[in-house]
C-alpha cells in the first residue's frame, strides 16, 4: 500500500513567510506613522495650551494695570492735583508714610530703575512726573535697550531677545468698612491695601486698618474701600533642564511684598515664581496716544525702539502682545525637514531658529482700559476670540482683544 504524506512544500513556506513579512512591515509602518502623527498632534496641542494660558495670564494682568479701585484719576503724589494722602515727610499715627527716595537715588529693595530715574517704583514718588503703572522694556541680544532696565536686584536673570513687563494694580476684591464704619475686618495683616474714594487714595497695611482709629479716618476719606495692592514683574528665565540637559525657558514672576517699620511702609523684594514652562519670549508693542489725548492710538512702537520721553509723557492706550512658546524637548531631525524658521514678533522684532525645537507664536491686542479717560464700552475693541468679559470694580474693567495663533513653520 502506497503511503500519502500531506504538508507544505518549500515554495509554499517561502511564499507564506514573505507574505507575513509584508503584512508585518505594513502594520509596523502604519503604527510608526500613527505614533508620529499622534506625537505631532500632542506637541502642537501642548504648545497651544501653554501659549493660550500664558496669553490669558498676561492679558488679564496688562488690562488690569492701573486699576486702583474707585479712584477716578491717576495716582498723584505732588502738586495741586495730588490725591495720594500718605505722608512723604514725618508720619503720624493716622497717616502712614510710604518709603520713597528722590529721583536719582536708588530705592533699597524696590523694583525700579537703578537710580530711580523714572517714577515707576512701588509707590508714586513725591515728584511731578506721572506715576508709571505699566512699563515694558526689551532685553536685547547685544547692547542695551533704549528704555532703562529695572535694577539687578529685581531682574538679574532675564533671557535675552525677550521683554520684561512691570505692572501695578489692585486685586478686584473690594473690602468694605465694618457696620460701624470704624475699620476693616476682612483684611490680612501683612498685605498692603489701597484705600480709595473717587477723588482720594492712601496706602496702609492690613494691620493698620483692622482696628480703630483707621488711617485717614477724618474728613479726607469718609467711607473708603480697601483693595489689595500688587506690584509684579514678568520675564523669561532659564528653568530646569530638559531630557537633553538644556534649560527650559520659563515665564517667571516676581511680586513685591511690603512691611511696616514703625509708621513707614517699605517695599521688599519677593521671591521669583516660575509660572509656565516652555515660554521662550514675550514682546510688547506700545500703542501711544501722542496727539490730542483722544484715547486713540497715534503711534505703535516696539519696546526696543521706545524712549523714556515717550513712556513718561504719553498715555498707553493699547499694547500688542506677542508670545513665542517652545516644545520642552527636541524632535530629532526636525530642523532637517522644517529648515530655518523666522517669527515676526511685532514691529522690527524677528527671531530666527535652526534647531530641532518646535515652536508656536500667539499674539493679541490688549486694551489698557485704565489708560483712557473716556468711559469704556464693551465693543470698543474687536474680540473675535477672547472673552471680552469685564473684570474688576468701580466701573473699571479688565478684558482683552482677540488672539491669533500661528505656527510660523512649526
């Protein structure tokens, strides 16, 4: 009887193996392609989130700059229009003295110019110059900016090719007098407050206004509100190292603190606070009203080209804010496929890169409501993408313009 054997021939085995390899290669290729697309989408999504969060923080801060509660005018410390009640000479038990120094003299532990050339310290100085409550200057790649930099004890590690932004305002959380009208109860001892009425204002620590007699409790200020006062500076500095051992650029904030010595209120340098990783540069274009004080922008100029005379003598109505964010880690080979990338960050400010980091830029116009004299209206600035929702009290809002996002060769 003849035996019959069943099985695969060598040719059939070779064909099956070849077909299996082809299918395996196709699956692997599809997986790699899918993973690359997922990684790319994740990178873009992460950068967009960082950009929008940074924009949200800075836009709120900038639009709230110069908000001083119910005070309807600029803070003025000297002259016939003076409305700041604090003593600049000898203080008294009901009139706290704010610690300031003459122009040309450094202010210890305050975040201002090296020699206090501009009236932009924590408190309005006893000079005729306007109190600068919004200020921005460039830290250029080489040389120095046209605008004077803040002192090194305040900002010493800001990255080049980016701006430093200084803001003074109060928190939109109004504190009211107790029912008897003698003092404030819902305040913190170590916080600085600005007591305001429509025509007058005065600084006092929480410990000074928690008990009767409160400061300024005379005919000068009969029924004030108290608002926590902020003096903050934003800039970019190197943070922790990434997986390649390179520092990650980080949006950083320094907030001033205040302390009471006898009857003097002194500024004190607060610590640095890392806010958001992956922010490589921020840039401001000033929108000045230089002609008829009609609350309209007559001239846009970048921080790298602005002068002290412009800043000191002209109100800022709008600023154009540009933010460049960067992926935390490199994408190997990205520069080979993307090539040189150039980002236009405002007027006369371009940044060019030839590395393996992915980047994205976002920009927005921000209206400085408190820099205009006319009453604000909700539709006074186009807002195709922002919230446009006012925030604050005393009829002074905070909001922002719409934002635009661009990859710039992502």
